[in-house]
C-alpha cells in the first residue's frame, strides 16, 4: 500500500471510529485502526480495478470541490497544513487519496443507482407497527475540550493530562472557548471551535450524560473524567425526547430505505469482486 494512502486512511478511520487524531491512539486502538485500514484498502483496490472502476473518472472540478471542503473544516490555511503535516501528508498526497476515494464512491453509486423509492403507504404501515422506534431521544448541542489519557505517551499520562485540562479550565475565564479548544483539545473538533454538534444522550459517555442536566446553557462543566481522558463540556441547546409524528418521520424513512438498499447492493457487489480475487 502506498504510504500516502495508508496515512490518509489511518487519519480517516481514527477520526471516524475514535474521534481522535492518529497520534493519540492507544496501542490497541492502533491495531484496530490498522486492521480496518487494510480492509478498506483491499475494498478500494478491488473497486477501482474493476471494469466499472476503470471506466469511471473524477473531473478536476470535483476534486477541487473536495479539497475545498476539507480546507473549510479548518479555521485557517495554517491549521490545514499543520494538520496535513501531523498526518504525514502533503497536499499532493491528499489530492491523490481524495481522487481515489471520490472515484470509488462514484463507482459504488453507479452500482446502486436503481433503488426504488419507498412509498408513503409502505412507510406509514411501518411507522404504525413500530411507533416505539419513533421516539426522539434527548439531544444536546455540545462543544468540548478533550485531553486524552494514554499510558503509551508520557505527556498524556494521567497526571500531566489532568494538569493540562485544569490549565485549560483556568484560561476559559479570560479567553474564548474556541481559542482554548484549539490550544489544548485533542479532539478533531478542536479545529471547529470545539463544536461537536447535536449529540444523542445515550451515545455519550455516561459520566458526561450525568452532568448535562446540571448545566445551564453556555455554562462550562467542571472537569469530567471518562475512559479516554478529561473533558470540559459546554451546552449550547437542548431538545427533549418525544414522539416523532409521521410527517417528520417519512423523509427519514425514505432516506433510510435508500441508504440500506444501496448499502446492501454495494456490499453484495464488493463481496463478489473480492471472491473473484480469491
């Protein structure tokens, strides 16, 4: 596997699976990420070398849009290039990796392009039979500052990590949350002012979920310790749980139907490709 592709896929998987940059992964997390990277590479290679993959192209404007989308995720060009350097990627490496990813995605879209739309009648029947599944959980709009605890990295042993989060807490008395997050946080959200977006209560660490009802809007929590490290949490807004009416559920059901059907078709097609490879 080319080095640029390994570095790109490693950063992608680490962020999606653990919400961490690769350098902050534990040894077990690194092993898990490496396993998934190898599988992703095998799948991508099979897709791109297929007859449909060979006939599929990524236009320059599509690639430029993808590059711009990545850049817009950073507060400045300086931060963008710093992140690339931390991931052992150059801009040309990123372009190559994104081009492969875009081409792979276009192939998979072509393979699953004929999925029929879910009818309103079928959707309503499903909704009536499964109303307990259409209860909206409590949602919290959050930002965070995270300092991880990692015994494999000396500066992230528990004691120095706790000292850093305490220093960040003190600085929040005089500086904006976004500035302190960019300086101290080891969560990928640091480049987006620490903003996590809307989070389901059930998917949060229980130590964080327990503290949320005690916080006023825009109040910053005390230091919260979880299995991955120390957090400072700020609540922007709250949506309480409740029954979702069918009118709101239908667009979601249509989208979910499309996603599931496409994913099923894509997985079948990829499995056949891999089987043919032996």
